[in-house]
C-alpha cells in the first residue's frame, strides 16, 4: 500500500507572512542557505527561538523549491493579500501531496458539481478514505488527524474559500489573473480546478 506525504502541515501551517519574507529574499537573489541565515540572524519572522526561526525558514525554502515558478514566488512576495494567499496555497499543493490530494479530489469536485458545502462529516469521510488508501495515514493518531483537518480548512479560510473555522459553506472565489496565468504556464490544470476555475477543462 502506498504512502502519501504531507502530514507535516500540522507543524508547518499556512505561513503566508513567513513565505512573503522568504520570497522577497529569494527575489533579491539570495540562495536557500542565505535566506535561512538572514531570517535567523535578523529574526525576520519574529519567532521566539532561533531553532523555530530556522525550521520555518527551511520550510519556506522547501516550498520555494517545490513550486518551480518564479511568477508564483513573485506574487507571494509582492502581490495583494488575496493573490498572495492563492499563490501560497499553490505552493503548498506543490510541496505536500496531501494538500494537493485534498484540494483536487475534494474541493475541485465540490466546485465542479456546484455543491458549496464542506462540513465535518465530509472532512471525516475524506480522512477515513486516506487512512484506508495510504499505509502511513493508517498509522496516524486521531489527534494528528484532527490537526490535519484544521490546517486544511484554515488554508481554505486564508484563501477566502471558507468564511470561518465553523463555516460549512464553500465560497467560489475570483482566481487572481496572475495566479491563474502562472499555474497555466506550468500546465497544471488539475490545480486550477481546485480554485473553482471553470475555464480549466
């Protein structure tokens, strides 16, 4: 039985502010090691310990590498809040197979079927399906499963697809033009559908 990576999101979260800092440094021409060192030495993300700062800086560099798109990185670094959040979700989709699986198999399907509900029953059913299909997920504790669901929902909240943590209403959003162009340039139509983009057929 296969494994699916991505449970680390329980520690790494959405991290938009932190990604904005790292992407700005990347655009200045810094290498990953230089980005990590500068964020640590100046505590640019305002974390309480140097170890935490270093860990999160490394996570940000991992996402920068995974997204393989200077356009997406530029949007995170300099874009309006809504666009930056959408671009950051895409970076997460590129980094964590679990996030991609959720957004493309659950969220995209909901938008395509014009079913704008995403309640706790459906989230529980999704996680149960993961535990059946993937060996490593079958071994994950219930508390970690709960945290994964929270982070997945928080990512949708950050992008405006859910109104709040308690909301069951999935909200169609206007996908930023530059974000759409950047994802289209990579040919990642599957990802576009996760934003409810109807042109992605």
